[in-house]
C-alpha cells in the first residue's frame, strides 16, 4: 500500500511520558524575573501518560482519563505549536493523551505531556531536532520540561532547567499517596515567599546527591527534603495530616514538587506492596512506582 507521506515521515507514533518526583527541593528567594532559584533532584518514575500522535491537517488534542478541559493554554498543545513555529513545518497532528499521572499533583504531568509531544512530533514529522535543541525549546515552555525530556535522575539548578544527570547507586521502590484535589504551583511558591521573606540562597543538596550514588539505600534515611512542603501544608492542612500519618513509613517520606502527591521510598517492592495495602485500607488513594525510570520513549512508530 502506498503511504500518503514521504517514507521517513510517519503516520502515527506512540510515546510513553514518565512522571517525576523531587527527592530534594531546596528553594531560594525569588529572582528579578519572579522565578525561584532551586537546588533539586529530579527522579522519573515508571508511571506514564501515553501520547499518541497521528498525521492530520490541523493540530488537535484530546485528553482521555481526566476531566481537564483542553484550551489554548494546554502545555502539550503549546509544545506542538512551538515545534511548528521553530521548524516552519506545515504538518498538523491529532494528539491523544491517555492520562495516568495525577493532574496538578506535583509530578509534572503537564510538563511530561509537553516533553512527550515534542519527542513524538519530532519523530512523526521527521524533524531531526537533537536532544539539546528539544531541551532548549522545552525550557521556554516550562521549568520542568527539560528534565521531563531527559528522564532518569538529575540535579536541577537555576529554575530547574539546568540539568546534570547522576548515576543512581540503586533503583527504588516507591509508594505514592495521591489526592484528587490538585495544587497550584504559583500559589505554593507565593506562600513560600510569605513564610520566608528574607533574601536567601537555596540550601545545598550535596549530602543527598552523595547518598543517591552510594551503594546502600540506608544512606538515604531521613534525607529527602522539600522546602515547598511547609507552604503547601499551610494551604492544605489535609495534606499535612496525610503526610504526618505516612511519616516514618519506609526509608523516607517527601512531598513531591508543589504537592499534593506524597512519595514514600521503600527498601523493596515487597515492603512497598505491604505499605500500599495498609494505606489503601486507611482510605488513601495510592499508586506504586519504580524510579529512576527512563525518560520519554517511543514505543511504536509507523
Ligand atoms: O516554569 P513553569 O511555568 O512550570 O512554572 C510555573 C510557576 O511556578 C511559575 O509561574 C512560578 O510561579 C513558579 N516557579 C517558580 N520558580 C521556579 C519554577 C516555577 O517560582 N523555579
């Protein structure tokens, strides 16, 4: 059968786009541009949104598995438009995103979708942009998008877009307590500024970075930290209560990003399964994941 497009241009592509958590998130006072300088450790999880892109005349986006309305502010759609503008391509695409990553959960779901769309359309339209060209485009879309393109485990500085990958000493089993009511990242940063108005640099993450590269998970006990936890808890006392109930389980417990997702690091899959079961019996919504996981990857292209 003849294909409607030149051979290297594809008809449809599927990408798995992973969620992230922050194993450390140290925040400084806001810069003149309003963004906060960060010292953070990003970690991808094997919790994926599935992104299907198909050739079409126009750009369109459908979200499956969540109630979010699609509008022009949607980061995945903005990523597709940015790629069109950057390359001058006249292709369109029908984009379908099947959501698993909680919306507004502090796990970079929107940024993961933008990253997955960039990877998928780069392949679909045979644009040939390099990883660093995609990262540059990604950083214009959002602070977390460059990491969402890279995946794995990485130190993030500046507003989070400046990345250095780190080699993990071990893979980790995670229990995630998710919450249906998402949180606004700008609101949490604003509350952070109210609670810490004096000028300051983000604290060092050297100790946790060394522990992550060590040979034993025990070196991480009590080290996971997030400066946005306190402001998030101020805005959402229910999340503080959930955190306090979970605290002391596993190796360490940390709020991810600006919340409300709480991540608990466990020594083994077995320990994580038992903990997840117990938390579910307590009425919490719980997911299991392994991380670090690989970044966005094409699972089908034809
Ligand atoms: O970069 P992104 O658009 O994802 O950021 C969303 C919001 O989060 C920003 O508008 C800002 O309020 C806040 N933010 C910040 N400092 C960062 C990253 C995000 O203040 N380093």
